[in-house]
């Protein structure tokens, strides 16, 4: 039985996760004690704070570490054109052929990542602008099942800094699109970035490929160590701790459904380019999450023509 089967069997036994449940306590234990309570927060290494029940398994967990960049998105009406953002007008040169969807309508500017603002991550650009557009009139918001690479209703561009000598300022043609009430992002968000190490995303296909039954055995050992704690609460806390959720670049992806790369050989080696999660201001269906995956070789070439785009519902 693999991780995905284990999760499926356990999910029916745990209470539904409520919004805000993953918030960490303010008090963090920075030194180990002879007996660490299951839910005490322990700083296992600088910047890595996990519940006490993970301490005995830290060597295994640490071995799954992947470089990642956490994204903080703050609603803001006025954002500089070249800044990283969700929503808001893009930074494009005058005369740029603005993308249209399959129905001939202008697309919504979903995201712009200015990589000069992003902490360096191996394999990712150090400068330039990644821009993602989606259809405002497509029921699936541009994601085309089963052809998740079809860019007929979503589009990705990458512009080098020297390609934008004079940037466009008139976006009046987008007035109707920007006011659409069907989009996951209703207001522009300024982005900031924090370098982090991501560990063991429970729903990410790479955990299944790398660890398999080890994760389920780890959870069983934790449950046995803390017999006075509710088994379902321990399990849920473990899953929340390693959910992979949040806005991010790289690292492990988080899902409300199954990873679309799972048992899908063409995409086995695709990595997370960008994840846009749901929060108080951003909503994919009912607390879902959107993903953009890319092959590392394409990323190295800055070729975004074969990106896989999908989002799942809550």
C-alpha cells in the first residue's frame, strides 16, 4: 500500500479540516527536552519549525528537503508595473501581442513573477518576467482536461529585461475582464518572497516515488509513541504539517485531490513552477489550489510552451 492509498483509507476517519487550522502556535521550543510533547513546536534547524512528534524522524524528513520560495501575497491597488504580482496589469513592451483565448477574448493577467525579486533557486531564472494569463470566460479557467498542456485558454510568456524598452500603459481594453466576478483573484496582490526548505509534501507524487510505505510506517510509529493522543488528530496534524499548501515557487505541491502526475508517465519528472493557493482573498473553487508544472530541461531553456496547468477544487 502506497502513500496515496494510505491517505485515502485514513481520510474518511478524520474530521474535515477547517480554515486556519494549520496556524502554528506562538510558543516555539528551540531546544530538545527528555520528553517532547507531540504538539510542542521544535526548531530542528534554523528556520525549520515542526511539531514534537517529528523529532525522532527528523533524519528521514530532512532527507526529503527541496529548495523552495514561499510567496506572500498582499492585496494592493497600486503596484509598480515591473513588480511581482497576482492580478494587476502586466509589464509588457509597447506593441506586445496581448493573448486571447480560444473564443477571441482577451485573457486575464493571473500572475507576474519578476525573478530579480526572487531569492536564487537552482534551475530557475535569476532575472526576467514570467507572465501567466488565463481565460476569464472558460469554465475551467483555462485548464483543459485531459490536455493539460494546451495553451488555447491559458498562456505563458517569459520576457527578458532587455525586451521591455518602453512598457505599455494603456490597458483600457481589459476593463471588462478585470471586473469579471468569475475569476479566482478579484484584486491585485503585491508579492514578496522568502527562501525556504520544503519537506515531504504528503500529496506530491515525488513522496510516493521516493518513500512509498515509509511514510505510512512513520505515521504508525508516531501514533504508537503517543497513545494518549487521539489517533485521528495526530494523523491530521501530520498531514497538515506536510500538506505542501501555500503560494510558492518550487518545492512540493499541495492538493485537495490527487496529483495529476501520479501514474502519468509523461509528467513523472515535471517539477512545480508556481503554485497559487486559496486564501482569504484568492479562491479556486472551494479552497482549491492551482499548479503550473514544467520539465527541468524546459525550465533551463526558458521554454514555457509545454507547461502543465491544472487546478483542483476544495
